[in-house]
C-alpha cells in the first residue's frame, strides 16, 4: 500500500486520505520523519484537512506581518547614506551630522520667514548661512556668510535711506524682506544687500568663506584684476570684501530688486554651522564717514577667528559680548 500524500494548502484538490484508510507505517532510515496525522477521529479527513490548512495560513500571515513591521522599523532607524550609523537617536528638523558636513549634504533653502526680522538680528542670523549662485551653464558656486553689516533705516545716517528718502537706486531697501539691493560704487564695483523688516533697512554681505566652485570664483575674480598679475588669487582673498564676493559670484546690477526666496540664479541655504554668543564679534562698520555717532556704532558682525573676514577689529573682540547685547537691546 502506498503512503498517503501530505496535506496541501486550502482549495487544492487531492490532499489527504479517504475516510477509514489505515495510517501508513513509518519508514526506517528517514530521521525526524513524522507519521501522517490521524484526522479520522474527529469528523473525517475533510474537516481535519481544513483545520490544518487554516492553522498554517494563520501562521504564515502572522510571520509576514512580523517581517513587514521589522522592515519598517529598520527603515526608520537607518542613517543617511552619507553619514555612518553612530548609534545616535533619529532627530527631526534642520540638523546635520556633527561629524561630517560638506556643501553636497542635503540642504534646505531659506524662505520668506527667515528674512522677516529687523536688520540687526537678520545681520547676526545670516552668519553661517550659505549663499548659492547658479551660473547659466549650471555651475553652482557656494560660500558661507562670515561677515555682515546692518543698516537700520531712515534714522541711520550711514544708510542710503537716511531721512526716509527713496529713489530708483535704493528702492530695493523699501521692498519686502529678502529682496536684493545691489548698487555700484566707484563706477565699476558692486555691493550686495538683503532687505530686512522695516522700510529702508537692509544687511550688507561683506565676506564669504568659499565652499564650492573655487576655481570658477578665481577665474571670475581674475577678469576684474588690473594689469598682468602673475600670482593666482589665494582662497582667503576670493570673497573677503563686499565687491570681491560680487565678482567671485558674478553678481551685478541685474540682480537688484530680485526676490532671494524665489530667484533661480541666487538663493540662500541653511548652513550647518550656526555661530552664537561669544563667536560673534560686533564692531564698527567699515568705510563710514560723515555720519556722526553712527560712524562708530557696532553694526558690523563677523565670526571670531574666521580667516575669511575682510577686516578684523581686535579692540572690538575684547568686549564683544557687551557690544552684541547692546545692539540687540537698542535695535530689536
């Protein structure tokens, strides 16, 4: 007599034995083999086969659900492909690895809410953010802002909007926060400002730390150099001044009054380094004359110890915490 075939899945004909058929004996030599289940004692073969199939189906479903839950859990806790898994808990928000930080990390573009603040806090908040310039051929140039100057509006005698005057030239200072105000000096150099909260207020970008596209920046700077200069421009000199950074990023008058939150050729990204407290130096603005008491007001901000800053003020660095606090209290 042939041994009965094993039970198949539900809905498959031909499985099991006929009612009353004797059990098949165990075959010697097959270690671990089990005799066919006795399904005739409780209602016949059909009912036993159905119960066994249901049990197997339920077990397989539970196993599949467990595997799916484990997969979701692993995916949630997995680290970024650019960063090693160091066992740190997953965090949300605008945070990057404290171990690795490069310009090619995933970045977040700054929106209108970032710029909607008075000039002094905006000048401080801009430190550490990344300015991005995309050229016509798709090349991207990036630089971290390390030095700024605040111009607080009509009462500021050093501002182009002093006395509340508004002209076609300075119209960008009176537009919504985040609008570019680009003007020309000495008939050939450009300076780039960002409007802030309050009519006639803005922040001048004075210096950047070059991050990406340094050779392109060097070429752009070289085209503006006078005479035949043999030595190349050093990295620290590429963007160490308001006109230098405009040359290095190919910023000209055509960018005036453009919305920094919407423009496709220039924008700001959230930086991975955010200086605060003692790291920020408050000093007098550069090149301010005939402005009375406003000449010496500490409305220039830069990152302490940064080699890309245009002008270092050693005296201001000695009492910087008090200067920064005074600026915050007087101009917020």
